[in-house]
């Protein structure tokens, strides 16, 4: 899979410690080269309806990478549990992140994520196909469910 994606995308893996560290690492990748375009970012970590657990004491509440991702048609994938789930009060983490990044598409699930599969299109005019395997009953013995990621844009869920 990595080989196929690397034919159309330059893949760089970084470990982050905080929201600020995420921004700094993306700025480092972008550098001073105006031609470098960051179009797709995957965050893979623990999540909840209201936060990301980036580290023991960093929960992604101030995550803002809008200055380094492409202004139009960027995609942020939350390979995390429950960040697309609306909490009892307020809005989901994915919805809040989409408010900070109004032109990006935020992909998230509302269950316990077991696997996220991203199929990148070869055409720039098409959106990625994001399918997930989730355990909706949390640690049940039932079969996991295959679902499409929810998509958030400009503070709203635009697709399920």
C-alpha cells in the first residue's frame, strides 16, 4: 500500500509530542519552498469525542495547522477513536477542528477505530475513499462494523 501511495504522494512519518510540535514538524517539511504542498495529513493516536491524546499531557485542543496545509482541498484524517462522535454537550473534536480549518475536509469516526483504509484517487478532482473498521459496541464479541468515515468541513458534518 505504501508503495502505491508513494507513486502519487511524498510520504513522511513524524512522531509528535504536542499541537505546537505538529505545526513545527509540518513547517519543517514545507520549509521555504513555495512549491511544497501539504495536502493530506494523518493523525494516528488515541482520541475521544472532545480531544486527541497526542501525549500524556497534550490533548490537541489548540491544534491548528492551517498555515501549512494547502488552502483548498486539504484533507486531515483522524485515525483515532470517537473524534467524530458528538459528546453529550458541545461539538465533536472533528467538528471543532473543521472550524479551525474551514477549507479542509476532516475525516473521523464516532466509534472505536480498529482500522482506517485510505484510497487516494489518481485524479485531483476526486476525494479520497476512506473506509474504517469500528467496534461500535466497545469490546464486544460481535463482528466489527465497516463504515465510511464521517466528513466535516467548515464546522459542519457534510457526509457520513
